[in-house]
C-alpha cells in the first residue's frame, strides 16, 4: 500500500523545509505528551561525571533527621546527619540550613589529611580536613551532591559517597 504523500520521496535526498516542519511538529507533540522531567538532564550528567571517577564507593549507613528546634530566636533550625562507611573510612556529615544553602560539618575517621570535594551538577567545592579529620563547607547550594574524599597517603584510594540531597 502506497501513501500519496510518500510518492516520489527518497531517503537519500536532503531534508527540505517540509521535512523540517514535520520534525518540528513531531517534537512539539512529544514535548506536550511526554515532557522531559525538570532536572533530569542535570541529574544524568551529574551521574555520568561520578561514574568516570576512579574511587571506592562508600555505603550510606544511616540518615537521621532532627526535628526543628528554636535556637536563640524565632526561626526553627533543622539538622540532618548522614553516615557513610567503606572498608577503610567512615564519614559523618551534618547538614544544617543556612542563608544561601546548606552548611556541611563533617568528620572523617580515622582522622588524617584529606581533601574533601562536594560534587554537584553546578560544580565542585573543595576543602581540607584538620588533623582530626574535621571539615566544613559553610554554604553549599541545595540540590543533589556527592562527596569525594582524597587521602594524602599514596597507598589509599579515594572514597566516593552515593548521591544525596542537600
């Protein structure tokens, strides 16, 4: 069965304006019927970036939220603690809301010299631990994030946490 609009059409011919219009109409229909979810492209790119990193992956062990508490003021503060562990390290972070994002207070055990990176779709923030393994990021924008912990000792591999929400 031959369709009248297909008569004379050849696949090896260059696309013309009619072809372009058909593709635009199909694209508009797809966007209307099944749009790409907000943030999906950023999440995919972020996940692909993390996959390229050569690091051990930590396991999220515990996630604890505390109820809002008023601390010397009318505004309630919320803190959340997350613990990650691997065969060599444990990392505990506390997330607390601040103007401009989230404050991350963390501790790597056992302590030592580590470079800590917060990877987000919008970029990377970097800090160093003190000798006891403590570190702070004062205001990280909200969104999905992952930590990458680089040990200064040459025989230890980097450690990457699963993605979590700030």
